[in-house]
C-alpha cells in the first residue's frame, strides 16, 4: 500500500511513518529540507496545480492529510489564512484524489462542538465556537461530500514523543516540571487525551480495512488539563507543588474553547476491535520510545 502523508514534518505526520514499515510512505510538506524523510516532496497544498501534478505522479492508494493551521488563536485573528489552509487546501486534495482513485483521510477535531455536554459521539450535533472549529467542520463536509473513499477522524489533545517533533502539552509539561518551573493548567477544560502513536495505528488500520465515514478517536481517560498535569507528575515521580489551577476565562485567549469536551470511541472500537489506551498506558508507551530517555533523563 502506498500512502502519501501531508504535513509530514508535523507530530502526527512523523509518527505515522513508524507504524507500519510494510507501507510505502511518501512525505509532503512546505519545507525544502527532508529532515530525514525519504521519499519526500515539497508541496504547497494551497497551489491547486502543484497538488494535481504531485498526486498524478505519485498515485497513492491513500492520502492522510495531517496538514492544518492548528493555532486556534491565530485562526481567530487570521481568518482568511485559516480558511485557505484548513478548507481550500482540502478541496484541492479531495478533487484530485477523487480523479486519481486515491482515498483521503482528513483529521478533524473536538472543536467542532461547543463543549457544553461532552464527551461527544459521531451522532451529536456540531456547534463550533471558534473560526478554527468552523474551518475544520467545513473541511469534513468537503471530504465526505466529494469522495466515496473518505475517512474523517475527529481527535483531541494529541500527546506523545518523537525526537524530531516540537513539544506537545505533555512533553512541555514534563520538561517544565523537571526543571522545577511553575505551570498553570486549566481546571475547567475536559477531554480525553489521545496518544499519537495509537492514533497513527488506528489510521493505518482504517486504510487497510477500507473503513470509510466519520469516526471519533480519543483516549480512555476523561479528565481536566489540571488533573492531567497531576497524573503526569505522578507517573514520572515529579513534585506537584508547582502545578497551579487556572481558568480559561482568566487566560485572555482570542478564541473560545469547548470546555466540557471529549470524544467517545465506541464506533471505532466496534469496527476495529480496539480498546483505547488510558493516559497512564500512553505515558508508559511514550517512556519506551527511542530517544526519550536521552531527552528526558532527569524525569525518567
């Protein structure tokens, strides 16, 4: 199976390539440097002609689109850019993928919901609060309406470790706590953190099985971001005195957040026979990743 990954230099993009070595992985991103990915192609998804040429040349079985503008507050301020990256680029992918016979996996988010009554199932009515949420909901509609071989996976709170990826909230928190820094974590934002390597395995399994449609993927543990930091500290034998409670309202964020969020995974569990990892299980798996002991020696 040949799979083209857009946003290949991102956290999920890099994690995908390590999941199944039998797959012919092809990476695409905006950077000129390969950063160790091979084969790799520079590709601007907002350039419709470039997308067409690349997909016609590669002719993948599946495309997994991990590329997006995920800075929620920036999306709120730079609205036009958010729509170009998160919606128009997806239109370019979907239109060309349909012509070359490729399936398309589109990653989406719990931000399509308003956070009043989570955790949410696939049948719950979306009601995004932010520009980011609106763009991701629109991208779902593009893929599902224009393609037969379409998979949309909503996920949330991705965490894990990859030696070449930038910090996520778990590795950032771990580093800060190991240095004895004070961190403030929201005690009014609820969700179920998703271990990135488990998400990557699920996406590959869906492609191999040809399971199409809209699905939710999250971890087994439902908690606040404050509780998450306490559990992180406990798992790595770090002090919790420097973890302070904070509220979303006091943070002065540009974009509103869904507070009581979370995603149920029953549909995927039924389809694939999986049991999502708990947060503690994900942390234990993360601890065993190559390079982790080197980068987090003080906390492991």
